[in-house]
C-alpha cells in the first residue's frame, strides 16, 4: 500500500483514503452496509441482485460515514467506454435520485458538496482533485477504458471545461486488480498496444501462453504524459484480488458480488 493511503474504520464501516486528497473522499470496502448474501454488506450497485431498499440504505450510511449530502450523490455509468461528462447543477443526483442521462465512465465537476462516485470490483477507479482551481473528478477504467485513454481524456476535459491546472492536479488510483493477479489472454495486451502503442510494452509480462498487464502502471504513465507531476500521481498499491477478504474482486468471485465505490466531494 502506498504510504499516503490510510485505512479508516468507524464501527463496522471501513474505507480507504489518501492523505494527498484534502477533500472528502473514500474508497469503500465490503464493510459497513446492510446488504446480505453475496452482497454483504456495503453493496453500492443496483444491478448486483441486491434489493433496491438495501442499496439506498447503503448510500445513506456512506453519506453519514464520510459526511456528504446523500441527496447529491452523482453516479458514473459504467459501460467501459471513454465518455467524460461535466456535472452541473442540473445533473446532480443522477443515477440515485434521477435517471442517468449520460453514458459516462468518468464525471468531473467544480460544484461544491457534490459527491461523485464511480464503481469497482477489480477495475481502476481514479479520484482526481486540483487544490488550485478546486475541481474534482472520478474515472472508472477497466482494461478497455484504460486502452481507450479515458484517464488522460478525463484530465483534458477537466482542463478544457473546468480550467483545471495539470501542474497541480492530483490523481489517486484506487484499489484494483494488480499485475500479479490480472492474468489475461493475448486479446488484452493486443488491444492495449493497438490503441496506446509501444508505451505499454514495459507494462506487459508474458507468462507461458498467458499475459499479465500492469493496468495501474499504464494509468500512471498516461497521467504523467497528460501533464501531471510525478509526485501528484499516486498508485494506492492495493490489489482487490489479493485482499478479497476486504474487497469484492470480480475475478475472485466469478462475478457473484457486490460493488465498491470510489467517491470524491468538493
Ligand atoms: Zn493481487
């Protein structure tokens, strides 16, 4: 785990934070909610076979634990694409209190008191914050989104639409499946190379007929190339599959699982 990461426990509620993000934020774990069965207990997904009532109560508990307004939770739509949307007052609450009007795996905002949340159970959720312009974002990337360049695209949208400064922008790559556990066939490294070029080669390991891709390493590299300073790009270093006692891992559970959230709020 990166030295700036903290594990916070408040009663049954467990989440992770990063000292480099001086705003309300959290990478949630399985613990602290009311769901049961394979979604026990802090499942934040409405499409995981959980009851809607439980999921809504879990959001209320998250809001209470982290000190944000539950009415203003605004959610990403996770379809492994590379759309990035700016959250204005009209979109606040989307995904939880009003229908989702976007197809965006990443959302960004300059609005205060607006918790943005993206979801993970092996995928990389990155929280972004610029202390100079006071702007924030959340970006969900599995290997498809990473290959499609959604992370640097999120930085570009923040810079162009919100005036975010790349030199001061901070990014924290949350708990996610890491290279030693992320075994794939040739399709993943091939897609990576096809879309991102030779820069991905140092992050791909061949083991027999299988491949191990360092998604976080690629993410960090893409963020640096997008203009972020090395000290402002933090890889949490936590593997969801190695720590499946604390996190849902899609791989570990064969997809029978709840889902965690990475949340940030100005
Ligand atoms: Zn692992």
